[in-house]
C-alpha cells in the first residue's frame, strides 16, 4: 500500500507535518513498516478549507485533521489492509 500525504503549500499550512508524524507513528505502532510505503506528494488539486489531503493507493481523501486522523486510519488504511489479507 502506498500512502501519500500532501505537503504542498496549502496542506503544509494546515498541518501536513503533524499528519505525516501521526501516520508514521500509526504505521510503527501497528507494525506495518513492510506493508505501507509512506511518501509525500505535492498538490493533488483536492484542497479543502480544513485539513490535509491523503492519497491511499489511488483513492484521495481531503480534509484530514489531527482529530479525524484516527478514524481515517482505521477506516481507510487498516480496514483496506485487512480486506486485502495483508494483515
């Protein structure tokens, strides 16, 4: 699985560095280092008034914040990995 966190100027202002760190910690906590490639991306054109855009494989999720990150991670990363049989 490839997870890209937008680090473009708009997302940077909205806290992309925090989201990258939350993602890194979640990957480490769940021992997913061999299942997930974490990368940065520049603007995907999905800017939102609130939050950061994350792309999981080819699905784009705008508006992720520190508060919404835990549910985002569970629903769009962990659930997908379980469905794929990766974990």
